[in-house]
C-alpha cells in the first residue's frame, strides 16, 4: 500500500501538479470571493 502511493496520485483526475495548483487557486479564489461578497453585503448601511 505504501509503495503504490508514489505511483498512484490521490486525485485520479490530476495528470500533473499544475492541475492541482489551478484547482487549489480556483477553490481558494472562490472561497475568498464568497467571503468578500458576504462581508460587503452583510451591512447594507455601510
């Protein structure tokens, strides 16, 4: 099991580390945008 983990990545859809970086950046960007949107619309008076 331990030796197979090096050849088989955890994420089956990731062919290269670049795909993981893109997905990570998109995920963090989406979360950051959602938090920013929530903070700006949390106080309508401001």
